[in-house]
DNA sequence: CGTTATGTTGATAGCCGTCAACATACGTGG
DNA sequence: CCACGTATGTTGACGGCTATCAACATAACG
């Protein structure tokens, strides 16, 4: 991860880790946990910082502890597509291949729990459970990528934005909101971790189209928007209907 | 694979297997090879037959021996997207999860070398090399899916068709063609394994747009088309330029 | 308080989808 | 072998969705 400054290298305590039960290290027992703890380090990035570029030799892998990481790909002429979003407890990096196949950038402030590649790959060989977890994780990512193929290839701008909001709502901690004034029971509130530009690059749209679709969803009273980034989904079921399933 | 008739269940001889050196069993030694050989069976499908549907319990996994398999996803209203193509030596099916996450259909006549799920998963646990191979395979598929996200999200119809033809040219056995009459040295000839409708579903386009783009590539003398399915790429480099990279 | 980044809205254009007609290839039965 | 129906592919006319260009509004920041 050459492009950025390491802000913090305090060894972590897996015992206190907020994401451990959901991350690939979640099933490790005391002994194996000690071994992975021994090589784990914390690393922080600020919003907008690049974690690595496509083609870089990346000597670390790790888990996202907090924040959101964008995985992106570029065309020679500058067109860009976000090909994945990694949230807290997601794994970042590709085992058995140092060369990054896409760019990684901090969409928000990000904390990573990183492992140097070589010792981590040794652990993968030694601890069968760990490789199984990572494998399962990769299969889930493949499923997610294929869901997104369907979205990009066959859905309208409105459906894309609706589905994106639902996806974020599921993966981002919700905010208590709209309480007390008789709102719908299945209302959900959250802060968007992505700018309109990032949303556009994720959905294969332009900034303007994303903005217009959000305005339309607001006009149609499917969502409410405060300060651009704070979204309240008034009715999840109606937004799901608008998302095409 | 419930929807179809098993045409052939003769045990295979891995020793004579044409795809073994490229498939996940390629690195296995004599003993392990015997074990996987013992559970392998051949299965054949005709063009257009469904191998399994999304949501099916699939009790087999396996390699594509010959032909091309389409992996597809459907929206409730019938819109369709092909999310992957599996060629000879590619692995078909998802380990550790019986329920299929997409539909599989024979795009051409297809031969599979299948393994019943349970014994195969046992082998995966026992033979570390095998799991590593399958894991590496899955990572490659994830990379391919992400490349396709960029294509679907950010490239024009012309670029999509050009890139598709180049992808097929790389994965399908080429035909000797155009020889002797002074054609370009880097000319390539092959038969399309997909109909225009399949290409459309793979590229997120309509049949008509695919057809028009092929006509345009022909008019621009980047390719030549005989009998709809036989493509000659006159100049690979010019087609690459048209594909956006 | 000025400057820059981010987001919204409007007018217009163009790419691709839709609808339709036609052409060609393929398969079946007479 | 031909007639017929069906599947597949092409081409044209037209329309709509989304991109582009532009102006403006608002927020963030030093």
C-alpha cells in the first residue's frame, strides 16, 4: 500500500475486535487467534485516499474494521467503474497474487486490520478453517458481483438508485430517526457513505442522472433526504418495488 | 441437475482427459487422481438445455469438458442477464452451497465431467491442492466478473461487441481460415458459440443493437462474417482499439 | 469571506430500445 | 426433394432514456 502514510501501527487485540465475529477470523480458536493477532496491524486512511492502484504490488491483505472502501477499475480514457464496495468486516485484497487487479480507495475514513502477505499466506496453508472462510467470502463476493452485472446490464436508472439505497441500508449502521411523529414502522435512516459521483461510478450512470433519480424518489415520497447524505427510507417495501424486485 | 436426462454415465479416464492439465484436477498426483477419477461421471447436454435453475438444489459440481455453458440471472419481469460463460476446463457449480445462485444452460452441445457434491467436498477437505486450485479459480472468476462490470457500466455498444468477439477468440479453438490469399498475419477465425440473443443478454443490449454493431464492424472491415456465426477478425489490433483498450 | 467541492436543475442531443417488416436458415412431414 | 412453419438474424423508422453541456445553489474549507 505504497501511496499512503501509515498512521498507526499499534498491534491489535483480537479479543476486543468489533468485527471479529463477522470477519474471516471469526471462527479461529485461541491458539490460531494468537498467531493471526501477532501479525495484525492497524492502518487508517482518510476519505479520498488511495489505498492501492491497479497493478500495484500490494504486500498486505486485511479486513475493513470501519468505513467503506471503493474498488474501482479504469478505462484508458478515464471512464471509471466501481466494481465493489467493502464494508466493516469485509476482506480486502487478493490472496496468492500480489498484483492488484483493481484500485482501492477510501470512500469514507477507513480503519483496516492488515496482515503482511507472506505470513498471512502461511497461516492460510496452516489453518484450514481460515482458508475455508476466505474461500466462502470470495464466493459471496462473486455472487454479489453477478447480482451487480444484472443491475448494470438490465435495470433502469431509477431501479439502480433504489437498489443501491437498499443495499446501503442493509450494510450501514442505521440511525435512529423520524421517531415520535407517527412515521411508518419499517422506516430506515442512514448516512450515505458515497458522494453522487461515487454512486454514479458504481451504478454506471452520470452524476446528474443519479441526482435526478434521488429527487424523483423524494418527490414520489419513497425516501426523504436531508443535507444530501442523510436518507430516510419511508417505506422499504415500496422502495423494493421500485428497485425491480 | 434435475431438469435434464443423463445421457451417459461411463466412468472417465482422467489419464486421457483433454482438459485435465488446465482444469482444477491438473495438479493432482496419481493417488489423488485415482480418488477423483472414482467419483467422476460424464454428462452431456444439447444446445439450449437447462443444466440447473436459480434456486435449485444442485448435487453435482464439475468441469466443462467441451462446449460453452451460460450462467444467467433473471429479473421477476423476465429481463435476463448472462453473468458468466464457462468454456472447456472451466469449473461449474459452487462448493459448500447446494442452492444455485444462477441458472446454467448449454449454449452449445456440452460435455461435463461431474462429481457428486458430498464426496467432492470431502476430497476438497482432504486434498489441500484441490481446494487451492478451486480457490484460485474462483478468484479468477471474480476478476472476470469485475472486468465485465466495467464493460456493462461504462462502455458503448460497439465497444461491448468488439470486446466480446476478442474474448471469444481467446477462449474458443480457432479455425484455419483465409489462408493463402494474402490476408493479414494476425487474422483470427472462429465460430461464435452464442446466438445474437445470447450475446445481447451477455452484453446488456438488445438483439437488434448487437446485429447492427456486427454489421458496422463488418462495414468498417474490422471483421468478416460468414453464415452469421463464423467470424474472421481481420486485424486483432484494430478490433482491440475498437474495444476501448 | 472568498474559493473549491459537491449537488441540483434545465435544455438539448444522441445512443440505444422498441416496433415492425423482411430475409435467411433450419427442421419436419408430405 | 419440396412445402411449410419456426427460429434466427437484419434492416429501417421512430421514440425515450440517459448523457452532455451549462447555469446555478449549497456546503465545505482555509
